[in-house]
């Protein structure tokens, strides 16, 4: 799970600006801004539209399979259904493994989080699972009773347990705070007698308490650029549900849904489990990712994806919680074995149960000429210091050669070009791409604006798919090289969080290997000349 910062607040803080409280705010922005051009549109997109108009018009392309390893994809979405991958070797609904790949009726991909009992929605964090595993051995131990051979493991358990206790306490406080403001807003709306009040309704309201006065002021400030429904759902309800799921599921040592799958979660070598429900119980995140990559272009619906000739393979590996290394490894192998040439992974975590099994799968995908694109994460942390899994660095030495790590950028060519939440790293993040206020597909043939490196990663995956479709002879390593060499350099200084949680101003070139934002026009132009 790519973590999302949620600041805390309570009833005593209702006098504060909500802009100070909630990190991801909606604002007016051109639709599909990630496809726009900096010079022509004054928006720091990746020049996709310019590339189609000036470089690709009249050129033929070959369909490329892009695997979306995520929480699920709505394969019936109006803007996605025609670009969903179809396994032509499998006969739908006959209950047989026609193509003998070990997965029955895998028509559009596979779900490693389910069985005939259903599918997992919420999961614990990896930290929770590690503490639960080690508590049986060390829960009642102290440093004097632990054998010397187990001392390192015992110290790791103590450290993890302390971190879990800290995060759970913060989550409980966050839930209490969000519950307070949610209740206050709900009470005000009830008094208004309208489920979806307008800014005029809020202005006309006569508050009868200090809390109502502050709520009114906050709402008037926020509704300048959005509707009440969008603000309430994206900010208040999302914050409340975020902390509630942390308390009830993610950080709950007593919660373990894995019996739904029916596998042995401790056996990382096990490969054949799951079901073919590629949407799962919550396909919002994965559908959004899929739309950024390849939503049908120029059909007068919703949005235009980056790539115009890709097939989206849905591989469900990421619940609402931390993904398991076993599922990630199997998902990578499934994608590689079934023809994917690009894999998007918009997830990540701070702990790893079995990094070696993921490393093996990554090596396998690299050997099959697959380009892996991974989101850097949303904690405004330096990945030179902070741990982030999965990553391209193998435990036994070496690095995945066809792997790109992506940070998130904003639309303006100024000090806000680095998304405030985006992780960074001069040697650990390769490129940046649009990831702020990105409109894309969500279940039910709807559309929603979301923020995150989860959105930036599929911009790059879509670009990789676009390059590979028009220049199919290029290898994954060559496509990575093209994407890296064709960025638009950023000359701005930006503010980041230092190691001691203070802030400092640095050149954008200190944030990633290339010091720039990916660019489709430059990349395709370079691709056309690459072999020459």
C-alpha cells in the first residue's frame, strides 16, 4: 500500500484553515493536464498530445500488454472495457485451465487475494504481521532471557512493536479527530436540510455556536474551487475511513483475513491460488491507474490515456493494507509469463517479509524483457534514507536494469513542481511525472481526481507502453534509457523534509537521477533516432 499522509485535527482545531490540516486539496485544473505541453499550454504535462499530433500521425503501432498490479480494475468501465487484455488461450466460464498456466478462467488477469470463498479487501500492514509473527517467541521475553543467538531478532521485534504501538496510538487519535469534524459538518448539513449544499447555502447559514462558525468558515474557503460533495468525500470521509481502517484492520494484531485465500501465507514458493475476479471488492485505485495508462483516446468520454494501443492486464495483488511479498512475486511472474511488456506497481511499504522472493520474480521479469515502473511513495521522505519495498536493489547484490522509480510532480513550473507528498532520492528515484489532481477512471463508469505517486507511476508506464507500441524492437532497457534521457529538466528550487523532519530548499536536480519530468514528445523523438 502506498501510504498517504493524513494530518490530525480535532474540535479544538476547527478554527484552523483546513488547508493546513489536509494535505491533498482539490483545485481548478485543465482536464487531462498530464498530457499537455509546457510551452503551448503553460502546464508542465508530458507533451503527449503534441507527440500524437507532430510525431505519430499516420504511423502504425503494435498492441502492447501493460500489467496493472494493484487492488483491482473495473473491466466494464465505459472508458476501459475496450482496452482490457483478453487471454485468447482461455475459454471464459468453462471452469477449466485451457491454457494450462495454472490459473482457471484467467480471461482478463488474475486475483491473488481470493478463492471460491471470496476476496480480501482489508489487510494488515507488514509491520503488524511481523510483530504478530515474532510475539509468539518474544512477547513475554526480556533481554536477560533471550539467547545470544536470538538477540538481534529480539531487538528487531522490540523496535517493531514500539513502532506499531506508536502508529496505532496516532491512528486512534486521528480517528477521534476526524470523527469530531465529520460529526460537526454532518450536524451543520442536517440543519441546512440539504445533502449537497452549495456555497450559497453555506453563506446563508446562521451559526449558533463557535464550532458552527468555524465549520462555516472552513466550508466557504474550501467550496471556492470544488463542490461540497467532492470536498466531503475526498477530504473528510476519506480521512475518517483512512484512520478507521488503520485502527480496525491495518494495525490490528487480532485481524487476519488470509483464510479467505486458503493458501499457506508462509510458503513463498506457492504459486497456484486465487481466483479470476480481477476487480475485487474495491477497484477504485487500480481502475484509476489503468485509465491514466490507457483509457480510450478521442472517444468523447472521460479522459484520454497516455497510450493509444495497449491492453490492460489486471493482476490483483494489493489489498487495502500492505501487499504480501508472496503475492507481489507471483503477480510479477504471472504478468511476465502472459506477455506483459510493461508492469505498473503503484504500491509500496516500509517493511518486507521476504524480499528475496520478490527479487527472484523481478530478475525473471527482467530476463523476459519487461519494464517495471514503480511509485516512489507519498511520505515526502528521502529514499536514500527511508526504506521502501519493493525496490530494484537485490539483497544479494546488483540492481534490476529495467526498473524505473517515479516521483510525483505538479502542473506549475514553479516551486510547487515537486508534489508536497512525493518521496524523492537523488540516486533512488529516477524521474518525476504528473501526480497531482489527476482525473481518471473509477468504478461504475465514473471519474475522479486523485493525488499520489500512484498516479505518476502509470503516467510513465503509459509512456513506456506508447514507446514500445510504436517502436516494438526496442528492449525494456533501451526504453528506460530513452525515458531517462528525454526528460525536461527542472530549474526550480523546491522545499523538502530533511532527515530530522525540518524543511530545507534544494534544487530539483537533487530529487532524482535525471532531475526532470518525463516527456512523451522528447522520448518518441529520441526513440525514432535511437538505433540510428
